[in-house]
C-alpha cells in the first residue's frame, strides 16, 4: 500500500511547485486516511458517520490486515481489500504521475 500511495505523492510533487505546499497537501490527504480508522477503538463504538468512513477507508483495511497478521484473527477479507485498494490506487496514480513527469521533462 505504501508503494501505491507513493505514486499519489509523486503526482502531487509534479503538479505543485513549492516543497512546502507538497508537504501541506500531503498532510491534508493523509490526515483523514490515517486518523479516520478503527486502530484504537472498535468500529461499532464510533459514531455512524465515522463508521461509514472507516468502512471505505483503505488505510483502515490495511490496519485490520496488519493487526490480524500480527496477533491472529481473520485476515482474508482485510488482506484482499488492501491488495485491491493498492492495485486500484496504483492503476490510477502511476500513469498520471508518469504523464506529469514527462510533461515537465
């Protein structure tokens, strides 16, 4: 998943001119993905709107997969979702980043 997300930030680096702006926009992108998860509390104890976000958050799936692989428990669903998210993000952002890079060079 990190490799897939790196392509998102390569594209961001190609489009935005200032390094500080890239860092700021990267924070804006990653903040809801990393903090809108079920890593600290079970999903069913969260408010309804946050439960909906956790269910579609790719980072939450990756955390569930990592937790299941480290401490045991069901992992198939979380691992499959993580792999599908990774492939989807890579399929969208890698070609866009390469295209932006070719335009700049």
